[in-house]
């Protein structure tokens, strides 16, 4: 056993897909070798991925997989043997197909198979050679790669076509120092590869041993082959260059860092500048144009403010980098000038003057224009403003202007800046920080972990915006399916959940959905019920991710709490309840009571007639409930759900005694109704915080 290296050398791979391609190439190939017995389950796997190569290094790969014993079911005994126990033609035919003769009949084993017996053949399957196994693994790997877009190209013979992400030009397969004779994409494996397109020491690089691959490429090819190693080196250089620029810090953007890592094989970070006057443009615009168009890393000061410095990750290391620096500074200047031009032009026209133009912007074929949508958001926001008791005029102004920046040149160029630019233009129009911040924040939270709107006005508009989207699209049947969610409705629902839970505890989901449906009128079918289910499903998933058990979440959300802000306290109360020694018994009793009430012939009312409490156990339970319920209700009303459940836990003994000594379904109808009424009173009292029956094992 020795280590294995496989490398596929190709033309420049799509940078945004490189990381996944590298991980999939290494992972799938190693998994296939393990499945064939050629690599151990704990074999170390190292992935390599650079702009022009995909590779993998696997430790401890065998030249041949061990033989393995297999037992194969042939057929039922009744079919395989005749009445005298002799093999039937069917059995002999089956054995012949497997390469065994009639003499194998004596070695067959009989074993139960369901209700009958069957015959089984024990045999030994020869293990695959590395050449066979690696060829299979390579074929499987190439077939399963997550290629974003396949291209077709012609091989050197001029006749054959190959489909792959990019044209492939070389294949290396080394088991130790020996070449493994495999092929892929019209290429035969060897032990030579190529290095950096411009800075490699030699044109063709011979890899002497599988373990020497990364070192050889670095020394002779000027290539850091490993994606993770190259990324770490870029981050190290970025931090060093930023510190050298006066204690600055590069912008933190993992996606940008991954993309740049996929663009270079020999990273060289250089420090550049642009003219300070461009800093008059909102920094979000400058940062976005530098990141999106040029893949630069803007530098920020300690306060997070943009400076006129930025870092470039070059793919070459010239002795004098001044030409590279000057070239990048020259290239970025027109981009920044464009941003400044858009900003200056946009400010010549106030946001309010753009609102009318939204009537010409299509929002959805069934839901009308952006202008119509704005009017619905205004109506919903007005209702929420009343619920929150915030300035209705400011809420209405922010809601009316929130989408106006969609018609600006800056947002037309950079759609990611919608809302952000609206905030800047609102301040320029003299609308004040409250309205400007609300316009800027009305898309928040945009993603998991994003900040919530900064003020109550922004909160009202953000809720209105997300609810309008959810209600409108649910109302026309545009629901998410599987992993497809083109309108990001799951994200919108999670945003509503966070805002209600963290910033608006007094708001009730049902009232919000009703307020959001009203402005649509007959345009949609009221989706409130389905949408409430959707929101609670998202909430359940989020809570499970936070560490709550499915049982705990199910028990609390089964009651559909009107205020989502109550859910966290209810969950903590359930956890505290489960820690009590009485919890298991009371949960089981609740489950039993629920089943009894479901089977009742008529609807049961929570009403008890003391004169009909004939058995001591039922009288004791009624007395204990009458004593505990007022205190539990008072604690529930104060929001102390933990103490409320703890108060009711004292009912364990009388509940157990009731079920031991009292027959609920008595023959006397009045007694039966009274006992059911007592159980209904108990059930209602104990299930205000959560449906405790769902905690039963």
C-alpha cells in the first residue's frame, strides 16, 4: 500500500464553481476507492484545485483490493429441489449462469428467507486491481461533478467529441512513483503536468512521486495547488499589506476571497490607491464596484470607513510591480467615475418625483405594477403603525418612497444597493434620519444573521414589505416547492419571525396576516391559513436549528401562539417542566385525557358539578385543580410560563389517583358527563403553555 495522486489538467475553470468542483472531485473519487476496498475508511484525502487543475491525494491505497466472501441467494428450496431432494433444471441453470457446475449443489446452504427456506451460494469475489478500481472511480467522479455548464470540444483526432466543463489537456495518476494506466476525456495517464502559465521554471513538470506533487508544483511550477493553502496565503498577504498601509483592514468577504483564490495560482497582493475625491460617493457604491467588477479588496479604517486604498491580488510576481499597480489604478478610475456620475445625476431628482414612474414597472403579472404594490405596502404599514403606536405620517412617507430608488441610475447599475441608495437620497432630500433609515432598512433582515431595522418606523415598513410579498404570492398560488423558492418566501417568513420575536413582541401573527390581506381585495384568495402554516413551519425549523428538540418545538407550536415572541419563553418553560419528577406522568396523563375527550360522543364542556363528584378521588382532583388553577392562570397572565407549569405539576398525585380509582365512562350519563367535564377542565388548564401530551414518550 502506498499513496495515490490523481490530477486532471484543464483550461481555466469557472472561478465561482472551482471550490465545489475541487471538493467533489476529491471526495467522490476517494469514496469510490473506499467502496471498492482499495482505500481504508480513515484514509486521509487532500483536495487540490487551482484555476487549471483538479486533483486529489489519498493515503494508503492498495495495489489490489482484498478478495471478499459473498453469499448469494439463489432461489426457494421448493423451486430448487424436487421431492427427492435432487436439483431441478432451474437450479442447475442458475448455477451455470454464475459459473458453477452441478458439483456446487452439495455446498449450497439452506437458510430461512421470510416464511420459506432458500438456497444460498457462498463464493469468493476477487478484489479489483488499482487500475480497474481507479478507472471506475474516475469515470464515476467525472460523471458526478457539479458542473455549472458543460461545453463540447473536439479531441486531437479531429473526429471525437468530449463534454466537460473545460477542455482537458493532461492526466496524472501515480501510485507512489508508478503510473496507473487509466484514461479519461481522451487522455492517458502519465506523470507530467504543467505549472503557472507564465512563471513556471519549465514547460513540462515531471512528478516523481505522489507525495511530491504539491512541493514539485510549488518549486518548479510556481503554483500553490491546494485551494485552502492558496486561500490562506492570500489572506495572510492581505492582512500584511493592510497593516503596512497604516493599520487598515481589508473588507471581510468570504465569497470574494473564494473567487479570487480560484482566479490565481501564484498570489501576489499589491497595494493601490484612488483619488480621495471619490470618497464623496457613498462607500457602499465604491466598495461594490471594486468587488464586483474588479475583484479588489477595499481597505477600511478602524471605524469601518472606506479609505482611498485598495488591494489587488495579482497572479504574477514581477521584480518591479509598479506597472501592475499603475494598471489597476488606471482601470478602477473609470468605474469610480461612473459611480460618482450616477450619484450626482440621481440627486438632481428627488425620490418623491420618481414614485409615479413605479406605475410603469411590472412587479408581477398577476399582482400589478410596483406602483400598485407600493400602495398596498402603505396600507399594511399604516395598520402596523397603529399596532405599534408609531408616527403614522413618517411610516407612510417611508413606505411611499421605499421603492423609488429602483428608478435611479445607481440601483439600475447595482441592484444590490436598493434601499441603501434610497436612504442616501432621502437624506439629501431633507427627509430626516428616521425616514431615511427606514427606507434603507426596509429590506432587512436580508439574510440569516442580518441586522434588523434600526427604528420603529423602519420596522413597520419592513414588516409591511415582507407581509405584502408573502400574502400576495401565496394568494396567487406562487408557493415554494422543494428547494425552489424564486421569490425567497422562506427568507421573508424568517425575517417576519425575527422581527416579531425580537422587536415587536406585542404584535399577533393572525392580526398581521389579516391586515396584509385586506389591501389586495378580490385580487387574491385569502391565504392566511396556509401562510400561517408556512410561517410556523419555518419557525419550527429555526428553533430546531437553535438546539430545541423536535418534541419541545412540537408541543409549543401545536397551540399556535398568537404572539411569536412568547415562543422562546414557552420553550424554556417546557424544558423546566420536563426536568420535574412529575413531568413524565403528567404528559402521559394528558395524552390519555386527550384520547378520552376525542372519543366522547358529544362535545365536552369544561364544567364540573360538585354535587356529582361521587368518588373521593374525583372530589380530590376537583379540589386540587380549583386550588391550583387560579394561581397558574395568574402566573400565565404575567408571562411566567415556567412558574405556571410548576404550579400545575402539584396535580400529579390526584391525577394518578383519579385514573386508578374512577371509571370515567360510567353508565350513568350525568356522572359520565361530569367526569368528562372535570377532565376537560384539567386538560385546558394544563395545556395553555404547550400541548403536554406531545412530550409523552
